[in-house]
C-alpha cells in the first residue's frame, strides 16, 4: 500500500545541469517547513546536457526525489503533464527549474490553497526579464487573449498550486496541445492569484526562443479558439461588400462621366490581393484540419523513457 503524499512538487527540467542540485536543496528546505509528507518530481525533457545524471544523483541522496526522463523533447507543457500524471499528492505545485520561480514562495501558494481554492497561481511582480522578452510576453498575451476571448495575465506562468481535484479535471481534457494557464480557466473551480517575488535566472539563458514562443502561441490559439476562422469570414464579407460598392461607383462613372480608366494595374493588384487572401484563408483552414487530424490519431503527448524513484 503506497504512502499518502500531502504535497507533490513538479518541475520540468531542460538544460539545467548546473541548477538541479540547488533547485532540489531549496525545494526541500522550503517544503520541509510545511510537511514531511512530500515528493519532488523532476521531469527531464530529453535535453542535450547532463541534467538526467544530476537528477539521478539527487534521487540517490533523497528518497523523496523522483526522476522521469522523456524519450524525446516534448516541450515544457507536456513535461508538466508527465509530472502531474505521476504525482500522488493531495496538492501539486508546478514550477520552472530556472529558480526564477523561488521555492521559498511555495508556502504562500499552499497557505492560500488551504483557504478553499483549488487553483492558486503565482503572479510575478517586477519580472526579472530583459526588455525584449517582456515586450514579446506582452504581445503574446494580448494576442492570445484577443483570439481566445479570454482574460490573460502576463504575470502568470507555470508556478501554481493545484488541488488534486483540479489536476484530475485537467487530465480529463484530451487536447493534444497543452497550455496550463488556459486549462486552468477551462476547468473552472475556485481560482485566485498570489503575488510573489520573481528572481533573476540562476544560470544560462532561457530555452524559449522567439520561434518556440510563436509556435506555442499558434498551437494554443488553434486549440482553444475558432476566432481566426470567424475573423476570416468577416474579412471576406467586408471585401465582398467593398467590391459591390466599387462596382456601383464604376458603373455610375461610366454612365455619367467622360473619364476613361484603363485599370490594368489596379486589376492586377486587386487579383494579387484577393489571391493572397484566399490562400491565407485556405491555409488557416488547413491548420485547423491538421490539428484535428493530429488529435484524431490519439498519439501520446509524451513517452517516458526512464524513471527513478
């Protein structure tokens, strides 16, 4: 019979061999002030460095540390999913491994969850990121909020405390693409935010490049919203309306004016514009069809290669 665990801490690990030791140490020091019944689950997302061996070392030194190595790089959100699926705690903390999410703030999230909240997220005040990353973050969340018709808070990321009931509910959502700040809103439950201090990155640079952020935004929008399709329909109707107005104007000018316009260049530009619009709309529809095809295949979102308890 397995021992009941009060708190599970899940952290996806990627290119963090120089941080793992400190990450585990600080989590242990912080969570030991709350309870002795805990587990730390580190999910190594098949990175190019020595992170997995560092995880194994910590598993050997501390029986409460567990390691999961994925068979290939699945992305941060799916690594979180793997950790959540393996967790046994009544409350589950998710956090990044770069120590910008400070383990010492776990007690704030957990204490707030005890007030009856199933989902407590960390709101990062005074983010310690460079200006370019903050600008990208602002654009990402503004666009995501508009296209998914939801309220997005750019101070909220992966640092959160979930009650087991919320984790089980999110596991029932079978979307192939995962984005937990959106899943939190989708499943409902009592939700609140807690202000925390955001720290500077301990080592190296973020692995989230502009391209990865763009792909995440595209996948999230296509998964959680059909608004791009509705906008395309509205745009098509607007073009049709404008073309009717333009046709009426041309007929009137032809009948009542001596102005003769050859119009070859304008026709060529119009055809080019409309062709580009049609191709763009078809491409958008194709993306949705592709995502549907991807979901229908029901392939696993992650595959575990090794585990260490």
